[in-house]
């Protein structure tokens, strides 16, 4: 692999800075309510690549200072050749815009939308979602303090939400969670690179579409403002944390108002868990359901093994919340936050009886999330996989 400096040298050959909107047409590529699914994807119970890159002056200085990975290098590490090829195509939109808020520098490299762009199918609501939008961002501390590596314990203490928002729709209701979002990420030299995905948002292209990047695993309504009259979404200028907000330059001609309304209707009226729904269970869902019926704190060791390398033990925060993020090689990962008193209402040490789980294609991808209250008041998260 060529060194970053060599790649930058060849990529930055043009001396004149092209028009920003011309940059949009060149290329780039990429890859947060209830669950986000994908094989090596993080779930809620992930930067661009190009053959020719043209950067604005401000972005060049950031690359020179931080030596950010080029999108193609990040995508290569995430091992999705099909998505890499898609971001190298003329359909990818290069943005390369950096915003700095709350002590973080966030760079949006680019975006691409379409069908079958990734080697990893997203499933949800008993169907495969193959028409998706992918974005690529990097997140770094403005003071050059490195973010923790994904292999460090401190990695579970940080979390970010990268989410599309749509003009005219309440951002706390319509975001990455309800658009079946997910992400993959890596850390390199203290910089976090994330490929995020969700259902294809081009159908909303007759509205202004935004990409928000904020700190925390859940959408913070205080970080952004929504005008119910105009439908405009904006940064809350009085908010002290990270609340970057990018305007996505998506061609309005790609809008599909009927498909957009159908999607909104499906969000507003989720399928009921009744007999008809149960009859449409896939074989994988049935197998996992039957397997999970056997799992209790007392029996879990008989059917599954703990992934100790992803186990996390720490005290709840000042508000009583316990949060975690993890990654399991070959299965993906996830993040979540719980109010400890809700999970352990009796405050008795031991493993919680209620266990979340996620999967994409049966027992081979099943991850069981367990929480254990310890005698010293700390909480331990440990993921289990079937034996």
C-alpha cells in the first residue's frame, strides 16, 4: 500500500481550487428507536474512496496536519470490495467538508446511494434492505488528543451518532434509528473513521437532507432545532457539545414522493406482533427464537460461551446510566445505554434476567448481550455467542 504522503501528493496535483459543487460530482464513498443490523456492522439494540480526489484548501491543511487516512484505505480495512468500487464510481459524491464543534473536528468525505452497493446485506422487518445510502466521516479531537483505539477499554466510554435528518420531519422521530441505520468504524492514529448506512434517503431529495454528527449513542434533541412551520433543521447555537450538521447535495430529481410517504407510513405504523406477523417468521428467526427461549442466567453457560475480550466492567455514570460499545471479530458489534435501576429494580447482584440479542442470519451471527450487577455497584456487560 502506498504511503499516505505519496497518495496525497498525487491526489493534490491540481493547483486551482475547483468550484465546491463541481467537487460534489467527482466522487467519494462510504459506509444509528431500536436496532441496526449488518454482519460486521454495529447495531443499535461504518471512509470514502476515489481514483482522483480534489480537496479545498482548508481540508488540505487538515490532511497535512493529521495525516488522515484516505477513504479508500479505510474501506479496504473494512473489507467491502463492492462498496469500495461503488465509491470509486462517478455516482459517488465528494463533499470533503470539515466542521468543528464541541472540541471535535468532523470531516464528511462523501456519500453514495443505490442498490446492492455492499457485500453485506442489511435485514430488518423480515426483509432484506439492499437500497441504501452510505456516508463516510472522520472524527478527531480538535486539540489533537488521540481518541482511544477500538481495542482499549476507554473505547467503550465514547460514542457518536451519525444520522441523516430530513427537512420537514421531526429529527427526534425520523433519523438513523427509524431509517434502519448501522455503521462500521476503525481507529487509526487517534482518528475515528466511520462508514454509516441507512435506507436510501434520495427518495426525500425534494427536501433538504442533512447529516448530523453528535456525541452520545442516542439522538439529543437539545443539539438541534426544528422549525415546525418551515421544516428547517439547524444547529442549536447555544449547545456546548458536538452538533455538526452538514447539508447533503443530493439531486432533487432523484426524489420519489410516493416511496418517501410509504417509508414514513411504515415508521409511523410499525407492524404489530400478532399471529399474521408470527406466521411470516423466517427459519433463521424461528431458530434464534427457540434458542433464546432456553437462555436464562442459570442456563446460559450450557448453551453459549462468553466473549471475554469484549467484556466491560465499570460504574454507572452520575445519572445512573451504564453504557457500552463492543466489537466481535467476524460478527460485528454494537452499543447501548441502560438506566441501571430499570434493569436491576431490586438492586440485587447477579445477571439480569432480561437479555438483548441481535443476529443477521441465524445462530452463526447471534450475539447475546448480558448485564451483571456486581456487589461493589459496578456493572459488567458480557456478550455471549452460541457454542
